């Protein structure tokens, strides 16, 4: 292998690693601040849907308590299906 070819590969690797390092430093310094500005600028509205709690019953099923417009629903998720919601209150 020619020395010039080897030196070219080493310099290309050094430049690539330097650019990755520069991007990491820039994201660490400006990333969270810029994301906060973008979120505030978008005028983020309050969300209507929220997962309150989730409980794994077994590997195939999970209970999820979901709040929508101040009303809570209990969903049983299983095997790729959403089973009918269970209303809270008297049985």
C-alpha cells in the first residue's frame, strides 16, 4: 500500500471524527436551548389526550388508563387489539 494512500485515509478519518465531535459539542451547547425556543414559538397548546398509567398484566396484555378531556378510560390492550373500554363506576 502506498504511503500517500494510507495518509489520505488517516486524514479523512481524522476530519470525519472532528466533524462528528464538532456536531456533538454544538448540539450539547445549543440543542436544548434551541428546542425550547422552537417549542415556545410554536405556541404549544395543552394536550387533550394523556396516558395516566400503564400496567403490564402478562407478555400479551396491558392495562392503560387514558385521560381525554378530563374523562378517564381504562383500556385493555392485547395481542395487537384494543379491546372495548371499561367505564369507571358501578359494576
